[in-house]
C-alpha cells in the first residue's frame, strides 16, 4: 500500500527536501503547512494535490484561498490550522519540520495521533522533551529522528541485540531506542562540522557579519539552524535532543569536530567497539530512512566514495571561543526549564544578530544572561 504523509513546515529546507524524497518514493501527500510562504506553498498544492494545507499567518491564508479558488485543497489558518493538519487521520507518517518553538504544539498534536513521527525539529524535545516522550509512550507514537546525527545514532542502535531482545514488545517500544535506555552504551559521539568559523579567534568573530555566518561549508539549511551551527549551539541543542530520544545522561554524550561531515555520529559500547554511520552530507538520506524504516531503498543521495575523500579528521571543540556548547551542557544537567530558557534565549539572540542588533559574540552572552535570570 502506498504510504501517505503530512509535512508540517513544507516550505522550509527540510520540508522541500522531504517533498523531493516523497516524489522519489512515490508517496502521497495528505497535508502541508507553512508559516507565510504562500508562493511556494501554492506551487506545492498544484504539484502534490494535498487534501488540506494550513498557513499560520491568517492574512496569507486568506490570500492563498483566493489564489486557489476551484481547487479541492482546503486552506486552514493560524495555530488551530497547524494542529488540525497534524491531527488529520489521512496520513501514515507525519513529518514535523516547523522551525523553532513554534513547532512544539503541532508536534505534540502529531505525537498524540499515535502515528509514525519523522521528527525534524529539535526544539520540541529541547523545550519539552519529557512531555513529548511521555506522550509518545502513552499514545504509541513511533518517533524516528530526521536530524542527520540522531538518525545516525538510531541506525547504529537499530541492529543491536538489546533492542531486539524482547520479542513481545509492542510498537511503542519495539522500534524505538528512545523508549528504553540502552544498557551497553558507553557513550554517544555527536559529530559537528564546526561551522564556517572553526579555527577563528574570539577577536576575529567579533567582526563576523550575518552574511558570512550564513555560508555553511557543507550543508544547505535554513538561516536559524545555520547560525546555530556557526555558534555550535546547534550541537548543544542536539545533545539535549539525544538525551531524550535515547534516554541517556548528558555526561555520556561527547561532541567531536569533524569538518568533512561524512561520519554523522557514532556510538561506543562498553566492550570498546564503536559503530558509526557514514554518508555524504545530504539531508535527503536521513529523511528517506525515517519514511521507509525499517526498509532501505535507493536514494537521491550521491554514493559515498572514501577514496575520493581521502582523509577524515577529528578535533575537540573550542568551547572557549564557542561557549554555546557548554551552556547547553549546563542546561541539560539542570533540567527541562533551563533547556526551555536556553532555547528561547538562543532564538531571540540569533534573530537579533541577523537583524544587526547584536554581534556574533553577543549571542552566547545573551543566552548566559538568560540562564542566570538576568534578562
């Protein structure tokens, strides 16, 4: 039977790539949502014929209704529209790709359907990880991570014996390393490209412009996540997400700078073995795996040729020059409230930097103030 998917955040980078993968796999589109990008959403409606779409901006939703008069696609508006799209029973898989804290309510609504969730927005787990994971257990939702690092960890764990040792587990726990702590893990190793400024000094970073920060060396991503990558906050948010997904203490999560972005993450087991997942840096690979798991199918990602790459390198992150990573570790150890404050302060600081209000080096300073209750 052909699978049907809903994409929450279809006009963003992950949403657009998910539609590429869906077309490649021959999947049907049930619903799409966007914030205000109705030009692109209109194109997606004409190409994929979803049953419904939801636009957060109500004025943009009204304009879209006028544009597609006569089309069978229903247009909803506001947060209620986003949640209705998440709740709609026509999808087998719901891809949650709404950036930032705005994705929390729709993601929770999606989890409560008990469907498979291809989780592509980390903020719901950063801000409310305990709540989201409890809802997944209660409603039997199957959470498959889409972030390349968490997909890599998921793939490293998927074939290990302890995840298959209880044949009577139901769907809530059978396919999800996030539901049962893995007793044989020594540590999880999250790899990071280091962003465009790896090796620069604090003094050099003071002069960085938003335009320079938005030029990631390996990945094509949205502006917010690209700035997070440049500050290493993206890796900090990912360690909090991994903590919840895989039920592991943050002290057992290590970050390594790996500029080539070929090894997407690793898992070290208590016997000293390390399992890694490798592929070219292309988000379409983890997106497709989340949609087809446990099956694997030919993908749009270019095959990996290690002889062409030649060398893979690793180094410890410079947390003096890039303090956001340590701020995330601190918040992870303090708990959910601190993580929510961290995320909110980071979203505000990144927005201020992109608007020219603060400097690049001010981003961690503003986050630290928020964590200390000084803003």
